């Protein structure tokens, strides 16, 4: 019984603290805002990171989330501050992920689509029909956007860059050894093939 009472007291204290902090923040008290940040900043950041964002992107989402909180102080309920922040952080993380995927996809130039790329993934399955080919490119776009940054940049440089850069130029741009391009490409193509097969199975 005593432990239950202790927990209830803790919850009440936490709610009172948040209520006090929110009220002080509405009055423009900087110390209260800094205390609120210190209390929940790690939570918001961890939500963004668990959504699959990089450290830099998670930091951006954290900043956006608290900026939104600052604009919403009058409507946020003190007893739901942590849940409200987590929800906002997840939504902004999802939006940022979608924007990043669109940005990655735009880096792929369909006009210089290299059929050897698709052939290296699935030999003998190059689409001849224009519509089938368009579906293939869309399929590849989706999988490329889900690769890690290193693999995505390498495959785009090898198969989609209209300048057709040399291995030396690619190595310099990606800060990797020229001799590692081949093995890295093989690993990236394997990951790509797995993503494409998973996407095909989920249809």
C-alpha cells in the first residue's frame, strides 16, 4: 500500500511540476523554459532517433518539436506533456524521413538509367516495355532511398551519374579507397536486392 501511495505522490508531484513550469513559461520566464527543456529534451531526441533518423536530423526534429511546444503552451495539458512531445516528435520524424526519401529519389536521373544496374540485380529481367521500365525505375527509386547513405551515393555514382565518373573520382568524392569500390558495390547490391525482394513480397 505504501508503495502505491508513493507512486501516486510521485505522479502528482510530476504533474504539479509540469503545470508550474508551463504556467511560468507562458509568463515568459526563461529559467522555467530551460528547466522544461532539460526535463524532456532527451526524451524527444530518443524518439526521433528510434524513428531511424541520423543524429543531426534527430537534433533538428528536437528543435522543431520544442518550437512547436513554445507556440502551444496555452493548450498543452500539464499531465500529458511527455506524451504530447513524443507524438509531435514522431510526426515530424516521419515527415522528415519522407522528405529525405524524395530528395534521394530526385538525385537519380532517369534519362541516364543504366540497364546494367537492373541486370546486376536481377539478370535477364530487364523491362523492354516502356511502362514496365517505368515501374522498374520506380521500384529501384524506392529501394535506393532506403539504403544507407554510403551505399546510395556509391550506386548513384556508378549507375546514374550522367558524367560517368571514374573509380578514382568516385573514391575521392566518397572518401574511400579506390580498391574498395568493387567489394562495397557488391555488398550494396546485395542489400538492394534484399530490399527489392522484400518490397515485391509485400505487394
